[in-house]
């Protein structure tokens, strides 16, 4: 991120399930103003569990945090189902290339297909 190759980082886990978030690694850069931090908690309609998301962005890319938050909030709170278009958009917001996003989507499609075969 600091080299300017990735404008946004995003970390999401079910609260209480995973204790590792790279907050310590980002903290000095957030304190210095080189990176902006945002934390959101999303309560799921089904089950009531909470997903914690941390977003880190370069200061001129805070709009990416807002766009990623809008997608994640809609999906995690059950307003709508996630889609391939959401995955592609999140990849774009995170700064991945078209090729990297395409490879990820191919992997996701294969994974879904394999799960359906079980």
C-alpha cells in the first residue's frame, strides 16, 4: 500500500472467531496519516452473529472504503445476496488487475462447482 500499488486493504472475519487482524502492522502508518482506517461491525439477520471488517486506504482513496463498506453491509446484513459482480467490484476497489480478478473468479467458480459435486 505504501508503495502506491494497492489503494485499499480489507480484512473481515466473524467476531470472536479469528483474533488476528493486522492492526499492529498498520497502526504506525495510521498514526502518521499515511493510511486511513475504518472499522465496521455488521450484524447478520440470520443467526445474529457479527462480522468485523477493517478497511485501510490511502488518504486520497477513502471513497474506496465507502464503496466496499456499502457492498459488504448489504451482503452481511442480508439486504441482498452477494454476486459475482460484487466480487469483481471488490477486486477493483482493492486495486487488483483485470487478470488477477479474472483468475480469482475462475478459482471461485471451480470451488463452487467442486462443492456442488460433493
